[in-house]
């Protein structure tokens, strides 16, 4: 077997970024393999027969404050300047999520909302984001009432469905991802750069991999027999070490896709169902690139535990005991300097796409 100069395992954003940097800036050959029959990892999408761009592994919206990442991607895609909005079904109404001042006025009578708005601004300030667990610590009677309402109606059941745990049992970094926003800004993200690749994520990643120094082999799983000088592994770190210390836990999602023969299914690209049903949210794909098709496609998300061989690893479950387990695997990597672990699975971190790219860019700079 010929020894490869650089082997990259995984063709998601992490693998594609490191492969491109090595190929372009070091002018070295890179082989990228992926167990899946397509490139793109979890960000993979495709255009269906109605020309609607479907995100096979659930809705993906690109957002970042990193100029470095945004400029890096500019070579590989043009962007549809999409600003993401999410609503949640709350007491029979679809209100903006994250819960903000508009949600407050939609749910409560004006005199109550007005008082709560004043209390929130006095305590935390305008345009501030407050994690629910912090809001719950307040001693103010009115704010305690609001905190309990939001906790019960938005966070508790949603978190139980999504993570199989209560909000206080998951890592603060996870529950803080959707804070209460003391603002009238209905957008889900406030990042400087937001958008959807005009020709989809798969095309973007294919463009990243389109370089004379890069070879891509799909439907190819990593095997210990492969020979390489350097390995960049974006698969799950526990799998690489053959589960020596046990499996790292992940959450998975079962996605049910449905097509309807009418224009729009719902009033926002994503609608959360915190208290109703077993699914957490419904995503409607034509919103992302403003598709004008006569039909529409939605996906219902049913979170479930990851089980080896049964479903996909989606989200690392960030909590102390899992971090300890991950650190044991990380310790093993110190003896193998020619192997780098990165990405959502390699680092066992809840990366958004921009953070996965940034991590790969930084790894390259430090190599
Ligand atoms: C439901 C969901 C929604 C999300 N929404 C957003 C969003 O809106 N915005 C955002 O910024 N981020 C979002 N993300 C996060 C985003 O998907 C990740 O940041 C991104 O996929 C990370 O890329 P990666 O390359 O690290 O991992 P992945 O995309 O998972 O790629 C890893 C690749 O490695 C391959 N692989 C693994 N093991 C092996 C092996 N042994 N041999 C060969 N190949 C292997 C896999 O097949 C896979 O293709 C979402 C994630 C999920 C799960």
C-alpha cells in the first residue's frame, strides 16, 4: 500500500478546511475519505425535484462574527443574505424565539408586559441576553414569575425532549445558546455575517475540495491498515481508539421529511414546539433560498439517544463526566504527534459550522 502524505478522515467543514489549506498553502497531496456516499458531513444538502434545497441532516444556517472564516469561505461560494427567524408555539400562539420583548407583549396583556419589560431593563439593561438559569436566580417577584413561566413553557420540556435531561443538568454553554433577549430584534442570531450558500453547502464544500492536490474517496471508512505520514481525523475520537475507555455519549435525531402540494407550510423557517408533541421543531426548507416552488418540504425532528450502528452522532452531550471521558482519549493523542483530531466528533465539542472551520484554520496555522 502506498503511504499517503496527508490523509483526512471526513469531508465535513472541518475536513474540507484542513484539506484545502494543506493542498493550497503547503502544495502537498491530500486524500480525503468519507464513510458516507457524499461530501459535506452533517451540512450535506441537495436540490430536490422541485428545486428546493433540502438539508439532509436538519436545517443549517450559517452565521459568524469571524471575518477570517467569512473571507475564507468567500472563495468557494456566494451567499444568499438570509437572516434566520424562529418561532415557538406558546399557549397557542407562535412567538419569536429566543423569547424577547415582542414575545412578551404577544403573550401577556399590555399592562403586565409593560411592567415586566421595565423590570427586565432595570435589572439587566436593554439589548442584553440573559440565560434562563440566570433569570431564575432573580429575587424580584415579577421577574421570578416571568422566569418560571419561560422556564416551564419554553425550556423544561424542550430540553427534556432534546437532551433527555433538565436544563440545569446540561452544561451551561448549551442552555446559554438560547437566552432571553431583552430586545425587539426577532432574529435568531445577531452575528455580523449570516447567510445560506447560494448553491448549497454541498457545492460549497465540493468547491473547497476541488483542487489538483486533493483526492476524494467516498463510501470509504477509515481503517488501521491505511498508511499515512499525517492523519487529520474528524471522526469520533472514541471510535478511533476502539472505545478503549467506553463510548462517548451523543444525541441523535430522527428526521421525518414530508412534502406538501402548497406554497408555505408555516409562518417561519423553523417552528419550535416546546410543550406539544414529541418532536422538537419543524423546519421548512424553501425559506432558506427563498424558493418559489409550488410545493414545500418540511422536516420534523425527533431527538433520540445515539446508538452505535442504529443512527448518526449529532450532538456531543457536554457535561462533566463526558468531558472527563473525552480527556482520557485526548491524553492518548499526545503519543501520536502525526495524528490530529478535530471537528465536532474529533474534539467532542458542540461546534457550529463557523467554529469547526475556525478550529481547522487555527490548527493549520499552529502546525
Ligand atoms: C441538526 C443539526 C443542526 C445544525 N444546525 C447548524 C446551524 O444551523 N448552523 C451551524 O453553524 N451549525 C449547525 N450545526 C452544526 C454543524 O453540523 C457542524 O458544525 C458541522 O457539521 C461540523 O463539521 P465537521 O466536519 O466537524 O463534522 P461532520 O459534518 O459531522 O463531518 C464529519 C465527517 O466525517 C465522516 N466520518 C466520521 N468517521 C469516519 C470514519 N471512521 N471513516 C470515514 N469517514 C468518517 C462522517 O461521515 C462525516 O461526513 C448543526 C448540527 C446538527 C446536528
